[in-house]
């Protein structure tokens, strides 16, 4: 995925905006529409005896076909194609060719604006980097040619850019990785997602936002069953037939007769979590919930996509009655075509915006009592007039956005004209809001390079004014989203804008510290609260006694997070029931010294739930970035991985302002105990501060160049080492993998070029660029821009983005010959999970597995073993003494 803001397509829930150019009900394309089309493939039996049956797959698609083929819910039966491994009636055999042909038929039989639903239920696997859906005629050993691959659908997925596409999948990928010895890897789904979301076109254009993919669960979990159905299909059926339009999950808390993508996502998340807790046997299964892709977690207020899927018959009659009233009034010329069209849009689909919901209520009341036409039109006129944006607000928006544009234009390594930056801003704003860009603005921005600088500010004023007052753009959100979208399309995958709220959330990544009570938390859908993953060493939470596994059920406060008195409508006790992690972070983070109370539930030794209440003052909490092998009884790190040979292990997970200090402190202590060799683990380290990486290199080399950088003008800056680092003769083995990036690559390349030990593992990520993060006082946010590219002492290219990314090209940092150890699939995931768990404080052992499951083998780190093999040989051969200048 080529865009920084889409790098991690993490899926939680798809939320959507209102006010977009809606096609008709159920995503039809107006006068040219052919109507929705559905293709459902359920493969329960396979010609290849080596592939076990999955009987729920056939039952699932047959049940769904009855819903989708019923006009009261969706469309007619003749527009629903069902493919199964054991066809009955009009069903087709679910061969590879038949499945691909059926999806192509869906494209042929729909028009722009129509909706295509593709359901894939059965088993899957991986073939290299490709995702496999196993057809009934698939030979697993030849799955690269006999299974349905994401790339097989690529052409039709790209051709469907002007359709709404919803892919429903309940595919068991895990069976092939654990139940058989066929493969060790799991797919990445990228061959499905890239063409689905328009992420593989080689440009920085905005991805399509009319496509969505539902996964029954994580690809690393075996999907659950409920009776004769898969759990996913069981909940899906209820949601599609109206459950997802019920008041408790419906947009605006009111049924509007339509089940939309985001309503279905919310319904699946809520109800699947309850059932998974009941049905699941292992801890992972109990926490299994559906995944929706894409999701834009950091910009939930400016969501990406939403379209209607099915109708809710219980509510459509009332909607249809009101729509008929408006049509009759239009036919009698009692109201204008514009007013009738506006009312139709509002009544047939609940708006996302609260201000538009108020207007919707006006139309509903008018449709229920249409006699007072003049009074309604007068009230509507006043309301619409009220939605106009004052000119001074539009000018403030323009001035602030222009200020950010100027900084980006001046400092970015990308040479982009002011007109291009402006086009990215305006197009991105309208795209994010799901609003059609007015034709005259689109024409003006068609050739952005020719847009004069003097025209940019008036353009911003005009573009913002047309959107009017909206609560999703209030309090400078219009500026935040516009700058964010401007940076997202710049062609610099690492450029980003962080609004002030995001800065608070990610300041631990940017600065290695944050203001709060010092806990890592996640939303726990099973226990319906916020679970503490771990307290942070030395933090207020750690000192108070909060433990890993505690579930925060309430937050109490007498003041807001900044210490200000609470307003009348601000609660003093906040329940975390149904709360997302981001909301919990917002409540718990705050100003240093401001108190907050959390109420947690904890399981006692007798298995009973107990409540504990902790009151703490928020503090500046430093995040640990330097870690050892394991913690001792005082939660301090033990750094010796091989005490007998005096070989230490130090893992650096990011480069924050305290990393060099903490590393140096650990090395000095180790030196005093006779340190003779070091494993420096930089795996999964995405980088951080360049000065910390330079300082780290300085410890380990005799002198010379550490790294150099060149800006867009070609000006070079060299970072050189002092004469003889204190550990310049200490044998070192550096662990790296494909997640080691940026500052990690500075260190690993420097040590490699200076022949300081060996690099063990895999080729690194290939991020050879230098970013600067600047405060943007106008909003309280921060601007992140690439300002230079860096080069190791040898001068070779590190940056993958400057190449086509092919394996044979020069980019990244490669392991020392003979020390490449590649981990794939489950092995890499297990390593990452093992390393994360090692950081936790007070985490309980996982509950016993289901007796039917295979006993998990102790984790073996093959890359670490290779590093130790080198160091043991090295230290014995040279009889290494402790660092010559340490201490």
C-alpha cells in the first residue's frame, strides 16, 4: 500500500459520512441502474481429499441467498447467483472458473452506482504472496493455478471502481497453517485489498471509498460455528434482515428502513462478541470478532465509505408513505423539485450529521401533516440560511490552511507547486466528507500546476463556504482534515499532519513520553470494558498497584483532563461499557498533576470478580525503549541471555529522546560484570530520532562517518563519530527484519559498513529518508515532512521508494552473508507476540488450551540462536575482554 495513511489497514468498524452524493436506495444508479447483483460461493466439499470438508459453507450461502433474493430485503432471485460444492436446483458448481465467471457477470449486469455483493465461504490458504480461496476443484498442492486468487479478481475489481462492492468472507485460513503440514504461512490479503481499494495503481490518487470487505474473523483464527451455520453468517443474517437497522445500532438511534455498511459493521461487532464469548473454547476464540476493511481509525470523524445494503421491512412502509406525500406535493407544484429531492434524500436515509437530522425531522413532521406548506417552507428557509458559514470563518480556514501549505512547499523534499498542494487540499476535503466536488472547482483544479499563487486563498474561501456549517467541521476540524488530506496525497508516504488530539495520543511514539497514568490499554469486547494490557514501569498506575488483566469499568473525575471544572453536561462518573480505546485514552490522558480515579474489575484467586478503586495524579510517563531478556522480581530487566559466556541481549524497540541514555546506562552496568558479547535486537523497530541513532553508533565504532544526509538541493550533511567509541571492540550481532526501518537502518548499516560484527535476520524495510516534525501553532497540531534522504558510510542506497522495490535491486540493509534467517507466517507472528508479551508487567499466564488442541511448543527464536552461535564462537576464539573504555 503506497500511502502513509493507508499503510496499516487495521479493521475495526467502517463509519460513514452523510451528505455524500447518494445514489438511490440500495446503491442503484438512478436512471441507468440495472439494480444490485449478488454472487455467493460456498464450498463445503472438495475434490481433493487432502482438504477437509467445511459443511457450514454451503448452508451459509443458501441462507444468505434467500435474504438477498427476497425483494422485501434486497433484490430478485434471478439476480443472485449461488455456487456450491453440492449444487441443487439453480445453483452452479463452485469451480474456480465458475466463481470467476459469476463475478464477471455481476460486473456486466450492473451499471455505475449499482451494488455488487460477493460472498466467499469455505477454506483458504496462501500461495507465496497470494491469497487463495479454495474452489471445489482446487488441488491444494497446485493451488497457485487451481484456487481463486485475489489477483484473479483484480481486473474486475478495478473495473468496478464506479460500483459499490461489498465482499463477505468466512474463510478458514488457519487450517492449512496448523492442521496440515502443507504450508507455514498465512496470507496477507494484499492481493484482494490492493485492487479492491485502488491501492495498486502506482499513483498517489485517493483510494476508492465505495468498496468494503467483511472478514468473519482474523486470518489467524479458525472461524466459529453456531449450529449448522458459521457464527459470522448467523449474525449476518439477523443484521441484514433488519437487526442492523434497530434503534440500538442504527445511525441516529432511529430506524430508517435501510441497513448500511456501517450499521452492519456495528451490529456484527456487538453481537458476534457476545456469541463468541459463549461459543469459543480458547481465549483467542472467545475474543474473535469480525473485521471490516477499510477503516481509518485516526480520522473517525471523517469516515471513508458507506452505502446501503438491504432494507428493513419493518420500517420501509413508513418511509415509503412519507416519500409518497412529498412526491404528491411536488406533482401538485406545492413544493419545488429541489425541496422534494432534499426531503427524499433525508427521509430515505438517516443523515450522519446531527444538523441534517434536525432538518430530517422537519421533513418527517411536514410529511405527516402536509397542510401547512407555507409555514414549513418558511421554517426550512430559516434553517437552511442558518447553515451558511460566516465569511470570517471561511477566511480563517483559508489563512491557516495556506500557512501549512507554505511550510510544506518550502521544506518538503518533494518539489510540488502551490497549486498542486492546494488541489490536494480541496479535493481531499471533499473526498473525505463524501461530498461531490462542484463542477467549477473540479475544472479549476484540473491543471493545478497552472493555478497562480494569488488564486489559492480565494479558492480555499470558496471551497469551504460551499460546505456551510457542519458539526464535523466545527472547532477547526475543517482545517485539520484539509491539511491531513493535503499531506496524504503529496507523494511523500511519510508526510503527515497530526491534529492536537492525535498529538496527545501518539506523543509516546514521537517523544517517548506522555501525560497520563501510565498504562497500555485495549478495548475488551468480551468483558465489555477497557482492559489493562500492562502498567508502565515507574508510572502512577504501576505505583498504585494496577495490574495487567484489570478491566477498567469506570472512570471518575471532579475536573476535566486539563484540570478545568466540569460543565453541567459533563458526567463525573463515566462507564467504559461499549467504549472504544481512543475514547478511553482521551479521558485518561491529561495535564500533569490533575487527579483521576479508575475503577477496575479483577479476578481473585478464587475466580471471583472484585472491584478496586485507584485515585492517581497524572504524570509525565516515560516509555521504555531499551529492554532485556526478561524482568526480575522487581520488574527490572535482566540483560544476560547467556550468563556463562557473558553475552548480553538488548532490545531497542524505538528511538526516543531517552534511548541513548538508557542504552548507555545498561552497557556500563554490564561492563562492570564482565560483558564479552552483545546481541542488539532492532527487529520490529520502526525508527525514531536520528540523533539517538547517531549517538548509539558512536558507542560502537572507532570513528569516521556514521551517516550522511542530502536535502532536495543536494546539500550534504555528515554525522561523524568521536575517536574510539567505549565499546568499539565489543563483539556484536545485530538482529534485523523487514520491520526494522529508518533509525534502525542507520544503526545497522553503520555497524555493517564499519565491519562491527554481523547482521542476522532479514533485509530491512528500506526507509532511507529523514523526517522533521514541526509544531503548527495555528492549530496546536504538528507537521511531519520528509526533508532529506540519508546514506550509510558506504554511500549505498537504502531507500526502497527510490527503486521499483524488486528483490534484486539495492535497497534496505541485508544480513551478513551466511547469517540470513528468514521467518515466515506464524513464526514471525509468534516472534512479535513473544516480544510484546515480554514487555508486559504482571501479565498472567494464558488459560489452558482446549484439550483437543495440540500443545503449543515453547517458542524458539531461530534468529537469536544464530546470533548467539556467532558470538559464542567469537568470544571463545578471541578470549574477549570487557569494553576497553567503558565506564
